[in-house]
């Protein structure tokens, strides 16, 4: 029932998800996150976790050999197929980022955008990512960084979120995720961080790139 509730929560926003997200955080921060991702070189075979409607998948396909783009919500996956099904080298499918059923060490890179702060178990998704990554594989995590924002910006975003999405899901409020905490979890789970930066002015996001040892 818990997983079902989580899927229902995100599935209800499918058709206007991108517009709602842009309204809450602003177009600028999403563009900065995408621009930073475009700086990556060939990421090889990529697993994308929490692809949503495929907003970042469009960027990934420019710097990857092929992509398996996944989301917990079947409705999100179906909408992504409708909207971005013509993308080359991309396969959309439903998957649980906390229990990946892909073969071990089968991906060159794992990417997740705006997932780790709402997943409810950040360390578990890092461990699952490590499991499916090849040795020296790349893990990229980018996410909104509320704690890096000033008080007024945090309050404004919080109000916009509640007005747009309503009460956050239980998983989204289960643990407080910061860039430093994610860095610690990555190091403790055998990753070497090669980049960790904060993007944006009023709205902010972090971008972490690391390598599986």
C-alpha cells in the first residue's frame, strides 16, 4: 500500500508535471542543471532513475550511447513515451530505484535528477546505483538544494510547492537531504567524488559527479 500511495501521489501530476515544476522552482535553475549535464562527455550506456516525463532524458541522449529511462510511476513512463518516445537510443520503462532488477555491473553511468530528496531512502538508492554500475562507472546526482537558499527564497518556494502540488508525499519529508550529506553517503559507499557544485542564485541545486571505485 505504501508503494502504491507513492505512485498515486506522483502519477496525479503527469500531464502538467513539467509546467508545475517550472512554476515552483523557476525555468532558470532547471536550465542550469541541464547545461551542467551537457558538459559531460560520452556517458556510454546510461540508467536514468526518476525520469519523470523525460525532461532530462532529452539532454542525456545527446551525450550517451543508449539510455534506459525509468520511473516508479507507470503513468509517468507512459506519458514520457508519448511525449519523447521518438528520442533515439532511449527505452522508457517502469522500475523501482530502491530495488533495481537489472543485471549487476551492466551500466556505464547512472543519472538521477530531483529524485534523491524525495525518494525517502537516499543511501539505498545510492547502493542500488552502485550495484548496477560497472567498475569506474559514473554516478551523477543533481537535485534542488533548499538548504543552500536564503530564508525568503525557501519560504517562497515552499508556498509555491504547496499551492501547486499540495502536501508533500511522506517519502519527500522522511529525511533531510543536503549536498554534504549526499557526499558523505557516496564516500561511505565506495564512490570517489570528482565534482560537487551548487548552481543558481535564488533557486539553487547541487550537482555531484562521482566514480565507483
